[in-house]
C-alpha cells in the first residue's frame, strides 16, 4: 500500500500516516549545519561533522524505533499529544508530513487545536529554525501548555555513547532568559557551544533529563509534562537537555506562532568569556535576532526554496513518464546533493560515527551534482586529492571537519586512485576550467610534498600500472569497489575487521573490475593529456590501456562473461569453474562500459549473461549463485546470509553500470527496464515490502535468495543516487557534457515518441527537443542547433547567457 503521495508542483513528498514501514526521513541544511528529521520529528543535528560536532543525541537501533528528536508536547486539559504523533503516540484527528527541498513541515490536529511545525536550516546559517504554529479550530477558548524538548549530545558522538564515567560529570548548561546554552567542556579545550532559544517569554524550563522525564520514564510521558509545570532544573553533569514551557490561550479561530532556534556558535580563543565563568554569547544573540519574528522566518524560507529551485532548474526533463520526470527533476538531484554533503556518514543506517567522507564515495557522488555546484565540487576535488599519498594511493576516507585522512577503515583499496581521475574529467567537461589542473595540492596534507593536481592524476593512473599481478591485471589490495571482497584478509578471528586486517602480502590477488575501470577511466585521462598538449604522455596512456584490454581478454574472460578476480592462490573468482559466486555484476558493468573485446562482441555476451543469471523483478543481484558458507579466501562477501548485501543482494549502486553498458550497446528498452526496477518512485505501491522511502534510492534491496526479496535497506546515502542520475541523464536521455561541448546521444525505450530537456551548461541554456518518429532506441538521423543543421551530435559552447534550441531526430 501507499503511505503518501508525490506533490510534484511543490517538490514535496506528502506522508499521510505516521506509521510508515520504517522512519521516512529528510535532510535539513546544505552548507555547514545539517540535521536529519523523520516524519515523526525524530533525528539529530550537527555542525560539519556528525562524529566530532554532534549537537543533539540520537539512539540508533533503539526500542522503540526512532526515539529522540525535536519534540513539542501539547497539553490541552487532560489530553497530551504531539504534532508528529511521536513521542506521545496519542491518536491524532489529522496528520500530515511534507518532506520538501531542505525543509520538513509536520501538521497534526487534536480536539480543535491544529499544530504546524516547519523545520529548516536557513542559507548561510549554523542553526535549525523550528516554527511552531498553533490554531484554535474549535468554538471554545483553548488554554494550552507547550513543552519543547531536545537532548544535547556531548559533542563527540562516539565518546557520548561510551565514556560514561566522564560524561556523567561534565554536562554544563547556562540559562539566559528564554535561551538555554549547552556549554559542556567549554571550560577547557572547546571554544564552541550550542543553544536552544524561543522568541517568547517562558513559564519555566528544564535542562536536566532526569528531572524532566522522571528517572524511569520514556519520552512518551515525562513527569514535567504530565504535571503541567516545569521543574526549572539546571543540569550539573548527567544528561543535559533543553526544554521550554509556554502557556498559551487561544480564542476560537485565533492562531499564534513561536520560533525556536537550535544553534551552533564558535568564539575565538581569546574571546571565550564575557566574565570568568560566563560564556561569550554575542554570536548567539546575533543568530537569534536574525529569526526572532515570523516574518523573518518566512523570508528565509522563501530564499531557501528559491535556492533549491535554481539548483534543480539546471537540468529538467519533460517526458511521457511522470516517474522519470519527478525523479530526474526533483528527487534524484536532491538526493545527489545530500550524498555530496554527507557521503556515507549520517543517515538512519549510518550512525555518523564510523565514517567521514570516503575518497571513492565523494569522487563518485560529484558525478551526480557537478552540474549544480561546480564551484563546491572544485574545492571538494582539491580537498580529497590532498588525502592522496605520494605513490598515488589514498586514505579511504577523511573527516569533513579537519579534512585530514582517517585510517579507521584502512587504506590500499586499489580502486580509489582511479575515481579521482573520473571526478576531475567530469569537472573539466562540465566547466571547461582547465586551471584546476595547475592547482598546487599537497600529498597527505603535507605542504612540503605538494604538486599540481595533474601530477596527482598522473600518479593515480601510475598506481594501477605499478601494481599488477601475474596475469597483468591490477592488484586488488585491501579490496576494490566491493569492500567485502577481501582477498588478502584470510580472517579466522571474529573480533577483527575485514576492512582493516590483511594477513597476506597482497601481491597476488587481482581485480578484473579495476581493469575495466582502468580502461574506461584511462580514456578520459588520455583525453586530458591530449588537451594539455602532452602527446607523449597520451600515447603512453593509450598503450597501457591497450595492454590492459588484452590482459582482460586473455585472462579475464570466462567464455560467457568477465571474471571478477583472481584470489591469493591465483584461482578464479566469478567463473563457471566456481561452485558458488559464478558471475558478478561489477566486472560485467565496467568492462562492458569500457567496451573491452567489442570486436569479439564480448560486452553483448556479458550483458546477456547478466540478464540470464543476475536479473530479478526488483533489480540485478550482485552475484549468483549466492555463497552458502564462509570462504576464507573471499572474506566478508561470504559472511552475509544469501540474498543480503554483497552476497547476492541487489546492491543498487552498480545497477546503473549495466544500464549505461546497455545504452552504449543501443539496447534502450533493456536499459530503461533496469532503471525502472530500482527507481523508488515506481516502487511506491509496494512500500510494505520495500519499506524505505519511495522518493530516494537505497543502497541495498534483498535479492532473490533472501526471505524478503524486494525489501530495501540503507536509504539516502549511497552511490546509487549519483550513478542513477548519470545513467538516466547522460546515457538514457543522452545529454552528455563533453570537453568541447554538449553531446546529445539518447538511448531510450522504442515506445517513446519524444522528450525535451532543459540543460544549463557553461553559461548558456540549451533546450533539447528529441523526436523519435521511427520508434528506435538509438541513432541520430538529424541534428540542428538554433535551426542550423550540424554534422555529428555535439552542441557547441556559447557562454552567452542565452537560450539555444537543439533539435534531434532519432532514426536509422
């Protein structure tokens, strides 16, 4: 069944019941301050880094699910309720949650009182604004008690969850009027604090959790709320919270609004104190004054919506399929921005503790939003390149607060270096800004070891060349894109990590996937060398590419598909010779995208095998048959039950590689069939099975061997978002940024008669009208720009701030 509906005109998903199959969330913020918010107002907030600057506390894997957030209790006589249903769970007369672009609006109504909670992070602001509006819809005067509640995290989210012998002694709070300041550890090394304010005189407050809740109570019925009177408690250690008590009388038809602000502020080390023991609150006062009226909040909200409209208007499509339109125009692009901001760090499946920004992850995430934020992508490229080592390898992740490499997940994932080349080539194609290659970028953030960004690319490419095994294929290292294919781990200890443990030297196991990446991405590197006039380098690159193609054809082809790898003993993985795991998706995707063995029709044969062995009604599984036991030589991939995660789950991230490969072959019907199977808006009516949000992609869907085939997990933060946007926008719709212009090369379902794309590119707007009178999938019969017929399919760069009309007719 459906639990809501798309409101495309307002760019919102409207949830009509609080009892969704899993919490359906949204993200607030797009610059430095971020928050997660569920459809029942759960979630938490942080500044830049979900590990090191967590403002509010959230308990993952808790019972009941999704407890803790920004809560408002409304006491109307003896009736107690909350606008978002939770935490009180009183049945509401009306409920609605609207998740929009950077904001969430939750509306609840009970016994003649209507509540409207709007939450968003204004542009250029380090805080979350919460506007709570209450209206008396009854014929009687309403006297209400309103209690706010949020629970402060003690900054470092990991330490907050573990170091109780310290934490129960450090919590500190200051109270000034209607503002509660969280000052834990400010007395020592910290120069930052949080605050929670409301723009009204309060009747009381609480800052100690036990005093507010009662020691053995949950969030559903706090002692203070039940009694209708705050305790005016001041936290002294233990668990600091922030709660305001407001009293409100509303005549019939009367409405009143409050503005709450959860903010973050930093002071210079020499400006920490107003007087000894009293924090300097000037920045907080300024932030509170920015939004102390409903009018100011409304203006900021409109600016936020305008900002998102501008971002989304850089690419839009009008096709015959409303699901394509809403995903391409709104939700897929929106999710791409969130993956750019968060990588894999903070969702309802990622705690924000174990990961920062992934090297591989962010280079791929940029592919989906390069057209929206090229300036931010430029800086991100430089930041991530600075975590590279001199030999071309890299930290697998870095912390967004410090921008320093983090070795908690290990290094030597040998696919990492190539992704940097792909991200840079995408940036160059989008912007034409070749100056980025001259930027001086340190290795391992050490300015003494700085070189041009081009040198970083050169070493990325050389890292693969210099790390090959006995079949002349790339060494896999700790792992490649598939973190769970651990061919050098050989772990028998359940207390060690597959990703950080290496029990073999790593000089034998090889990856066919990296070989396919090397050929596909290496062609872009060669094109960059050509543009820079480095002819000798370009020739050398192309020779290495040819050598790798031959190595794959000789040692990486298994007769009907591409092998996945060779293990530490030199045995094949992903082969018909294997008892399980005979075929993997990754190497079929990238080797076919790279067109390895095209003269022998190998890509088509491999993709036909994907259809035969890996396709399911809910997407393409990662491998088949599933592993039924643990294989010491394979690692984590064989630890999952069959059908889950990397063990034959539908790992959605790599499904687009098959879509792209099919589009290159010209099989538009099949490319689009695969697109539909994992696209969330097509799955809305099976939400009871799918469970995660019907407006964003999930990382994983349970495969055909699983007990709940079709059930999704790990929504929002997944490379699926970027790669699906690349697949639909550049390869199915066929609007491809290129070094010299905008290339138009659609590969669509034969049934489509036409579509139109509006694309902003290098200072001009292109309106691209594609007609398909012969109902073919691929092939251009005529091509014109501004009424002038042109050979080929490349629309030139104009950079004139004007609109240009591109007309394309498909045909034999």
